[in-house]
C-alpha cells in the first residue's frame, strides 16, 4: 500500500455519485490564483463546487508569466465559447489570494534562500520573487502585475485578497479593477 491508496479509495466513493459537469462558463465567473499550501484550499474556504471556478496554484500564489499566460488563454477561450452569455460584456474576475504564514516567507532569509537555490537549481532571484513575507503587500504587487500585462483582456477584472490561516477569514486588499 502506498500513500495514495487511501486517496484512491476516497475517489472510488466520490465516483459512485459523480455527475459530470458539461463544458460551460464556470458558475462563479471567477478564476482563483492562490498558493499550493495544503492549508489553503479554495474549494473549502470559498465553498466552491466542481465547475464553479478554475484554480491556478503555485508557490506563494504569485502572478508569474505562466499565470499571466493561463489567464490570457482562459480569457480567449471564454471569449470564444461564452461571449454574450455574461450580459455585461465581462468575461470573469481573477481573484489573487495570498495568505498569512506562507512557507515562501522563509525565502526572505538570505541563508535559506541560498540553500533553496542550491537544492532546487532555481536562481536566487527567481525564488526571492516568489516570497510572500507580507501578503497584503505582495497581493497588491501581483494584482498590479496582472493589470499591467498587455496579455490581460480588458474584459477581465482583477482583485486581491488575503486569507488568514489563524482565523480562516478572507479579506479584500484590492477591489476588482479592469486594466
């Protein structure tokens, strides 16, 4: 038995009552960008169900070039498949969510950063850019980065939020804005 065996057993329970969700506009009309930390699960913390929202996760929930590319593609896809279904001409909102007590905060320590770079083979500058020591500050930076991208559709809004690990509450740091 491997560590995934109990998870596969849970999947069997899930699959017994599973009803597929057809390709369509996500119910929440929101794309979530957040951290891969196991304590931050938007399906649980935001009460999402299957088909409600695409979720993009990476270390720190940072807006990277890959995230920008994904959002640009999702906007293109939504425009092609669901144009006119939103009523107000918008496609969706991107909610960037950082959190307190993020493990990437350790990257602010130069010694830790150096060891992490050696262990992963990633440049120190790349790792330093993913650090979330002050989530209220970094979420603002990432919202601005996404809004400044020429790849962001003018029909996509972006907001920024911080999830508090200690309380389970999400607070809005940056209200939704368009590019």
